[in-house]
C-alpha cells in the first residue's frame, strides 16, 4: 500500500472516530496540519500540542471541540486533495491550517504552495468557516531567495484574504537540540507546551470572540 493511500485511510479513520463526539460540542476547531501537529515521534500522542490545546480550552470552559486530522508527511497538495471532504464531514467553525513545511523541505515550487493554500482558504469560506494560517519557515540552506519567498507566501495570502497568520510556532524550539528529536526537525514532548503557548497567543482572542 503506497504512502498516499495510507494517509487517506488514516484520515478517514480519524474523521470517523471524531464524528462520534461532534454533537456534544457547540463549536468545532479543526487542526489541519502535518507531523508537527500530529505528535510525530511522541510515545504518548496526548502529550502533543493539539491535545494540550483541548485541555487549555476546557480549562477556560470555552464550548469548543478540537478535531485533529493532521497527517505526518502531508504536503499542501495532499492536504488540498482531501480538504473538501474533511470540511463536509467535520463542519468546522474555525480551521487552523498548518501546512507547507514539507513543501519547503522538498523544494516544491512556491507557485504550487501558494495555489494550494489559496484554494484551501477559498474552500474554507465556501463552507462558512473561519481560518487561521500558520507561518512556516525552512532552514537557510535552501538559498536566501527561496527561503525568504517561502515564508513571505503565508503573509501575502494572509493579507490578500484578510486571514490571521500565526507567527512561526516553533519559535523557541527550532534549533534547540534539547527540544528536538534526533532528526533535528520534530519537537520533543518537552517542547509541546511551548508550541501551545506560541499558538495560543494568537488563537485565544478568536476562540473567546467566537464563543460570545
């Protein structure tokens, strides 16, 4: 079974499991990302920042259910291919779109990256949901022009579509050997609370505002 099919089977399974709990929540927050949001490499997936986000929301007694359909290795092309069905099944009120890192690490054309993200933004609005876009960065060894233009792409889309952009959520983690797994890319369990705080600084206002 090829990797693409495995990812889609996994996504379908996750959606099926999550759909059982949707009725209990007033609002749905969909996390749509890659390994950085899928708790890759952690022995306990409940230690990932997305699970910690649900705990934070519950502590504040916000009536939100967090659904995490992130898949390790996902690119914007793969994400786009399953996005409409995901929106149909989950009917989110807010989407956290955390994709693009794998495109950059694979040196994908920036036009493709931008087009895929743009189509997902448009689809999100067609389903009457709000969206927040994650700023992504890649190592400088990809060349100064590509590296700079890669990150600028997220801000250009944010400005064009008036979409909030969450600043690079690996700040304070990226490059720190103590907070990254041996591959130097994926955060450790100890890093997850930092990722949560980086996201929460931008997200909390929207969650609170949409709750009222």
